[in-house]
C-alpha cells in the first residue's frame, strides 16, 4: 500500500511538472502532450523496475527528488520544487516572517554540530542571552550535538509563544548552559537602517523585497522628510538579491507620477502577460534621488533601479547589477508542495530586458553564456538617454569594484576570524559607539598571531595555476634548462602569512571591525561600520551636492551641432 501511494505521488508530481510547460496551440500542442505522456510512462516504468530489482534497497523519495532537481536544474537556477517540509523557507522569502527564536545558525563541522552565528536584535535568541559562537547541544530532550543545519533549524522553528529549552556550550566555559526561550513571530525588517548623511541627505538601506518592504521604505522616507528636513535621498540596494515583484512596483510608485509604467511581463501564455503601473499618488516626484547598486543587486532591485533610470527619476551609482530579468511564480503540487517556475521575462519602461545569462542556448557541457555587450541593443529613457539591454543595469556613475584577495575570503569564510572575535568579545563587555570604534594595531597583530597558532591556510588560485604550469613545463621539457624565472615566480606566489596579512592590513582591520561591531550593535551596527569608508556612498553624496551635475546627468542628450557647409 505504501509503495502504491509513493508511485501515485511520483506520477502526479511529474505530471504537473511536465504539463505545466506543455501549453502549445494546434498540432504542436498535441505533439508535445504525446511526448509528455510517453516520457511519463517511461519514467513510471523505470521507477518500478528500479524499486523492484535493484540489488540494494532504494530510498524512493531521495532518488526521485534527485531526478526532479536535475530536470529543473537544466532549465535555470530559479525553477525549483519545494516540498511541504520546505515551505517555511518560501514563506520567509515572501513575508520576512516565521515562528522561531530569531537567529542565523551554521553547521560547524562536516559531520554535524550547529552554532549560533548571529542573533537578531530584539528577538528571542538575543533577549535570552544567546551569543555568536554558542554551540547547540540539545533542543528540549533531543540531542543535536551532531545534527545538521536543516535538522536544528526545523526544531528551532515552531508556533509562536511555545517554549523550548536549549542546552548550549559557550566557548571558554567548561559547563553547558540551559536556556529557556519562548518562540515568537520573528519579523525580519528589510530596512536595516535609515538616517541622515551630510545634514540634509536621507539614506535608506533596503536588504530585500518582501510584501512589507514598500511600507518600510515609505515609513522611513516620511520620517526623514518630516522630522529631518532632508533635501535629497539615497536608496542603497547593494547586495539586495530581490524578492517580491509587487513590492518593487510599490517602491517605484513612491517617487513617480501615478499611472507610470514600471514593468511589463511576457511569457509563453499570452493571457498571463501583464503591465504593472503605479496605482497610488507618489510621495515625491522632484527630490533628487540616487540609487546604489552592485553585482549582487538582482531581480526586484533591478526593477527599482532600472525603472527609476528609464523614467529619468534617479541617478545610479556603483557597479553593473546582476542581470536577472526572469519572473517566477508558484504552482500548487500534490501533497502540499509547490513548483516555483520561471513564467516570464520582465521589461522595464524603456522596453529593455536586462537578463544577462542565456539559459535557453546552453553549451554542450551545460554551461551558460552571458550575452556579450556587442550583441546588446540600445533603448532610450523617457528623455532620450541611451541605455542597453542584456547585461544588467549600468549605473550613470560606474565605480570600479575592489577585488577581494583569497586571504580575505578565507578569513571571512573560515572560523579563524570568527573564533578570534568570539574570544575578543568575551574579554570586552562593551565597546565604543559605532561612530567612534576602531580596531587597534594590537588587535590586528593578535589576530595574525592567532591565525599562525591555528595553522590558518588559504588556498590561492595563483598557487594552483603555478602548480599546473610547473607540471606542464616539466612534461614538455622546459625545466631541463635555466628555471630561475619560474623559481622566482614560485617564491612570489607561495603563500606567506606575514607578508599577505601586512599587504592587506587595512582591509583586514575593516573586516575585523565589522564583525566586532555586529556582535554588539547587530546588523545595523555592521552596516554603519561599513559605511565609514564607502567610496560609492561618497560619490552619491558628491553627485547630489552638485545640482548642475545631477540635472545634466538626467537631462536629454544634447544634439550634435551641424557644421556649416563650406562655400
């Protein structure tokens, strides 16, 4: 009976997955439906034969899930199957809310073991005294000392106002602690911080697009305008991966006239094509506006930045955005699952689609090409300024993005920096306000010494490339003669912790400062720390302070003057 239910579940699920993309008119529709039916029969028979005759027992759910993920993964990264047990994650993306303790957790070891990485300000974990670095040993009576991240996350989430008891091991302490926590509805604010820069410039940092983001941006802007008398505004969308499309439209509507077209969507099913226009009266249509973006600004971030650019309402500053011009929607599946499927492409007011990767025409190895700039087309903003499709949104003021050395990457990803800061925080009960806090040279040297003691290693691409070069050179006989040049290069590229630390001293101190400040002042403090020396923000302040430059940037391009013909 159990096997029969499983087989029915497989057939029903795959039917919906395949039929969802099979709506074609006329003969093409009939042919495609035959292919769907034929392939479902083949897959059904395959699963039956495998389950009955494979030499070892087969986990049907895991096996079919691998097949589903591989099938959808061949389309694009955004089309995915979400079973019932993973629906909480989808809810968090769309609403920013869930029932739990309010913290980021991370699996510490490959074989399990989860620690608190970051408790959220004002949420149960922080209020109960949990700190970054605490290892979770048990949740109520369940031992999770070797559990995976998914398992611990599942146990921590639950109905608001229910109590759980965590047994944790705090670094530096011998005995475990027991901490009682009452779950609550955790609301993750999308406006991490807003405030005033240079006395009259409003600043709003938005980290994501949920169904409440527009309300948060509106409230922040109204407060800045009413209580701080701002004369211009910066909206920071850097590292904002997007989210709910309607929220992006609502944010644009705060700054452009009612009835303005923001985006249109076009897909296979023409009846579902839509045009989104602003439906409410704006808060302000004339205040100078700058939007900050980078390579991690995607989806809804690109709708906001691209639309405001196309409507000549804001100057964009930073780096070219990610280039995601695809729209997803969810479709119901059997057993309370969902299919998140790419249904259409979106086009911003100039008519351009900023999708950068072409998933339709993959290479033979399955890799995907970006659309080269030479194949993009020119479109025009409302005032006639030229803009291009096919490669994200390009800022009017494009800033060079700093490359992150591998040492910095591994310091951030590894536990050397994390553990050092955890130990540092235990020795410092308080720190100065964010505006005054600095990492001393003594702290920097202490981290370097700690990294040496922990045998910190960082795998550099140059070292890998050099090893391959040596192997090829040796194979082809180039090392038989004078190899002093190669040896000098090897010496230069061989990791040297003292040298590489000192080479990146300033950046390492910034990384340390951000992590330390976050432990005391949470995400808001970390953001303020990172804004201290921010070239993109400084450029935005410079542009907004220069009314002539701002106006000229958003003005219609001057027509070339005709040279009088010689007589």
